[in-house]
C-alpha cells in the first residue's frame, strides 16, 4: 500500500455487547490504486493495534469507479460495517456485491464526506 492516511476518523462498533472505538486509516493499493481501509483500536491498552482490514483488493473484481468504493472484507464483523455506515463513512446500502473465494461480500460507496476525506489525503478525491 502507499499514501497512508493518518487516522483521524473514529467510529464505535458494538461487538459481543461491548463498545469498541476504531480509528479509520486509508491508503491506496500500489497495484491498482484501489482504496484500502484499515481499522485500528482507538482506546485502551490495545490502542494503535490493527483491529482488522475493512477492505480487500482483487484485480478479479471489475469496478467502474474504483476510487469511490470499498470492497468489504468478507471476514469483517457486520457490526463494524454498520459502525462505518453510522459513522458516516459508508453509504447506507451496498452499491453491489461479489464473491471472494466463494464467500459473498458487499461493495459500498463512500459518503461524500468520506470521499473528500480520502481524496484530500491521497490526491485522488473529487
């Protein structure tokens, strides 16, 4: 990945009944310049540690607007995706879907605010 964005967008997910604050970080994959979003633990003794990759990258997925969409990691907890929606990063409904290794996953568009945030930091925004 390249053009890593310093986290300054935080969302809160509820997982197994516990709230967890997650810092959003984004970059662009060097192979195809698609969006890479990683989530880091924001608070507590694990602060700064990678929580999970929100997105995945595959050249086998054909995207018409690869700059403005997030291909969701099929292993990510649904509560985390909902937190990204509630936190204003992802649009409320998936833009599309696909299967990665036989596992279904969703493709979401970024909100305008998130698109601007990513674009300001990677020189790829609107």
